[in-house]
C-alpha cells in the first residue's frame, strides 16, 4: 500500500504534544497590527489547543502524528 500523505498546510500550522493533544498558534498576529490594541496583541501571544469540534479534521490531515 502507498503511504498516506500529510497535508502540507496542516504540518506547518499544528504540532502534536506528547499527551496527544494538538497545539496551534493564534491567528491575526502576522501583519496589519497597527489597528490592533496593545492588549489584543498581547493576548494573541503563545499557543493554544485546537477546539474539540475540529480535532477529527486535524487528525485526518496529520495521519502519522
């Protein structure tokens, strides 16, 4: 059987933790930041987990994770 391919966009956006949960970065912190408040930019730092409603789709895009 051929190998399953990982979605290129998903492998750039998601990482799987040791516990098996998937982590992601916050959206909206790349460009056009002048219109955002300092508080909003600060709150977009760091990483967060994916929502459980999206977990199945992300798992399908990362078959070997």
